[in-house]
C-alpha cells in the first residue's frame, strides 16, 4: 500500500469507462470491504449494508432504469463551475465546466432540459454501467439514528466515513472508483429496490462503481485540473478569523 498522504492526494473520481473484461477480484473486494468494516461510525452503530453487484444481467437491469435529469443538480452545479483553468486556480474550489455537456454550462439552455429529462435513448445509468464490472450499493437503516443527533447528522457523517475508507483503499489498489448518487434519487431507488430485494426500511445512501480504467481512457484521468484551498484559507488559530500560518510562511 502506498503512503497514506500520497493516496489521499491521488484519490479522485474515475469518470471514465472501465474495462468490462477485467473484473475486480474478490480478494481486492475483501480488502475494500474489510476497510469499510473498520470505518468510524457514531456509537459504533455500523449503520450500513453493502450489496455487491457483479452479475452482468443484474447490472444491465440496473442500467435500464430511467434516471432522467436532475434539474436541481444542474442549476446548483452551475454555481460551482469555472470556465477557465485560471478561474479555477483563483477560486480554489469547484470544478471545470468542460467536464459537463454544453447544455449544462449555459443557464439559457436549462429550460429545454426538462423536456428531455425522460426522453427515450440511453440513460446516464445505462451509459455508465455498461462499462462497470462491479457496483457497490450502500444502504442504511432508516429505523435507527445516532444518539441525540437531530436529523441523524452523525449517522450520515458515519456513512461518509465508510465511503472515504473504501475510496482510499481502492485508490491504494489501483482500482477506479466513482460515486453514483443517481441510485438514491426518487425516480431510481424504487427500481433498484425491486431488482436487489432490500427491505423498505433500508434506503440507499449512495452507490459506487469499481473497475480498472480502459487503457485508452487512462490519459483522461490526468487531464482534469484539481484544486484545493491552502490550509491558511480555511484554518483559524484559537479564534475565528485568526489565520493559521501556512507552511510557506513558517519556512
């Protein structure tokens, strides 16, 4: 396993096709899932179940589910976009607009997207799962919550810890990893529930596609500019507004 700081810095969303002929071994899956079992959860409640899907016929059925477009996501996503590398470097947050279709980058076109939201043709689910040998569907029990946590905030933080732990181990193993939030959308989750058979009290937190990027897609992983704020931009020393000195300032 690579050094932890290196793995953390290299962790990324693999938004590329995976090689359907190169499955993720059960040995590798066991490492990822064993790490998930040791993720910190509030009161050690371990409020998650993981459904591993690798049967091609089931993956095809999941891909056939109509996901439509989330106009709320597109509108709110627009606010996070930068339209040049210079803008992104200056903002230090968000992502490049070039990662999304042109119709998602222009508010003037948003009104036309609703008409196409459930249009016939390959859906996002179908296009994505077509190149995914393994999908993990993570659910949580809605009957439980972390003690004294209104809205179960601590429970959802726990689910995030599970996600991050699996992600870092996948990165250390050279396995591509991408979160698919569409699985938990109201238009998709009932179909996923019917196909996978999990009970009504279990709700999808998120799904993850795993795989090895196709050789011709590997350069795609390197072309996205990734930015982060400096420590001194978000850390306050002793009182809010008192800057924490950066490493550069100390040297």
